[in-house]
C-alpha cells in the first residue's frame, strides 16, 4: 500500500509542521533534543515512514505501543523490556503477548540514533515520537511532542492487568474510571478511542458478542445484524484456533480518521468497549460531533495524545537512558 504524498514529502523536507500544543507545568519540553541530538526526531520519522511504507499496519501498533507503555508505570518504555529468568516482563502479559507490534521499528530507530548521539535519546521519547509520526503518516495528524522522558528500570508481567490497561469488554463506567486513574478525562477517553479506526483485533476479544452474549440473546442485540454476519464469516467459532484477527474499522482500516465514530452510529463498533460509547447521552453527543467533524476530532486527538504522553514520566536524574531499549543498562 502506498503512503499519502503528504507523508512521502517528509523525506525531502526536514522541517516539521506542528500544531501549537500548550502544556502548562509539564516537566517535558518541545525541542528537548535540539542542543544534544538535533536530528533525533528527523531520524525517528524517517525510520517510521520506511516501516509504514512497507507495512501500514505497523502504524496502529506503534500508537498502541505508546498507549500500553503510558498506562503501566507511566511513559517510561517499560513495555519494551524483554523478560529475564525469573522476571517475566510486561511483554508476557495477556494484554500484550502476541498482540503488541512495532518493537522492531523502535529497535531500528534506537540503533540509528545511538550511532550519532550515544546514550542521549530515551526509548520512552522514541516511542512517543513514533506514535506521533504514525498518526501523521496514516492520518495527517501532526503535533509537537514534549520530550525529556527517562527510561524505567522495572517491567512486570502482571502489572498491565492490575487496573492499568482497559479490557475490550469494559463498560463506559469502567473505561471512565480507568482513564481517570491516569489523569485523563471522559472526553480524552472518547477522543483516544478513535485510534480504533486503525489496527486489528483478535476474534476472541469480541466473539462473545456473536455467539454467547447472554442467556436470552446469543448475539449482542446492539450489534448491527449485517455487520455481525460479516464478522461470523471471519470468526466462525469462538473456540477455533488459531485466533484470527479482523480490522477494528472495516471502512478505512489503514487510515486514521473519524470513520470509527460513523461506524459507532451504525452499531458497527467491534468491541464491547467501543459500543459502550453509545450508552450515555454525553458520550453519544461527542461521538456524533466527531462523526460530523473529522478535523475537530483530529485536533482533539493530537491534544489527548500529548496529555497521555505526560502520564507519570521520569525526568532529570530518575531512571536512565537505555543503550538498548530491550535491556536495562
């Protein structure tokens, strides 16, 4: 799949056009690496562009990687750490294993940056930059990323599921509570859910809506019947192995846009957590607004990504700058 011309042009233009995002009292700053590694963000976007040109699906993986990093121990790249004997890492969690993607892209970025600026740019910042660049390449959504994060030294298998990563079966209240614990609002939650306009989900994440919803209705009555029929052809049985995947958004699966919200209005949200956005008057109003005004959603998505990137960051002398993102120094 060829990438949009606007994304391709970045190869020839080094200046990054950014939205103006004001982050008050943040411990991070835009342009943090200009004095120490001025080409850091250019290198990240170059490597990410090459990866997404070859496989656009990695863009969703990189955005999700940033989300899964920030929601566990804050944005400290703990999600990148490999397991060691006796210490299985976050990668082994049921929420991440055989699911998270993009690690090799982060590795490629880190290797190239280390060659010119050794022990200078954190893996946590690379993840944040790569998520931003994925949003730009796949959706034209660009924003300035405050940087200066440091890398954590701890990663535990059990922590993602300990009230950190929201589950695909969460209802609206559970989602709201989950995001609130991270300092994010209900509006942020609805806005960031728009990332489900790209990426894929395993059938096991929603097959209960097709075959075992409840004792009265085997199929979730809130799911569009025609859409359910399509899903059953992709996921013929909830017990089948291997566990196949389907796009979260069948309309524009490789474009980060507001079609996700349009799908919700037609009862075509894939996950229970997606459909939950249609269970409250306030969130329904937000969904309707985003469905009508894609540019409004895109602007708010940029701001919400910046706020997410500030969750419990390590700065100053805390943490470290890993030489290899997979291994603690």
